[in-house]
C-alpha cells in the first residue's frame, strides 16, 4: 500500500497551475459555455493518463541502464517548479490565450495535456513510486488523481470564464497567477525535499 497520501496536496497544486490546458478550459467555457466544455474533461484526463504513464515507462526502462536518469529528471522537475513559480508571479496571459484560440476542440485539449511538462512532474516525483508496483495501487492513485482533477477543471471553467467575461472584480488574472505561484511553492516543498 502507499505509505503517504500527502502527494494529493502536490497533485492539487500542480493541477491548479495556470497553464495552456487550464487556459484552454477557461477559454472554451467563456466561448462555448460550461455545459459544452464539461464534455472536454475526459480528453484532459486521458491526456494526463497517457503522458504520465509514458514518462513512467521511460523512467522504468532507463533506470537499469542509466541509474542517474531519475535523478536528472528530479533536478529538471525541481528547476521547472521554480521557473514556473517565477513565471507565474510576473505573468498573466489568460486573456491573450483566449484571443488566440477561438474554436476549441477536445482533440486540442488532449494534445495540449499530453505535451504538458506537468506530466513529467507527476511521473518523476509527485505520484508515489508504489503507484506502478501493483495493479491495486495503480487503480487507487489514478482514481484519486481523477477525483482531484474534476474540481480543478470545474474551478478553471467557472473562475476562468468569470475572469475572461469581466464578471469578477475581486479576482483578476494576475492575482490568480500570483496565488497559484505561492500555492505551488508551498505544496511542492515536501516533494522537492524528497528529491534531495
């Protein structure tokens, strides 16, 4: 069984990060409505599922040949977290993203999620190593991942739509990005400490 379920906090923090997939969800909810955008949730879930497991397979295949490969990925993941937090602190390009993507399709969301570097972060350090040790752990972790993904998707659909429509005076995109940067750093500290 999995020793610690604290990885759920890191999963929440990483999924809440404003990025291309979350911006696509917000843009789609703004342009096509929440009901139609909710049909895109399986595309995002499948994109993460395939990408995370592909990275995990690559790690599993490379570890016997190159034992330091996982350490290199841990360092890359830590650098990515720091860079992303810094980038989020000074950027808020949700509106620009909305202008560039007018007609969003589930296929587009799937490939955006599949290519997202967050999948490497999940496979290399956020999800427990025991995830791939047996089928029970695998099903439990990905069921929990799916349960955590749903509220974050709903958050981005409703609040992203409100920000893009100008309905929220208290929450602006730059404040949301700065809050995400702080949440990311706070929740990822235990994961980064575990790397080293």
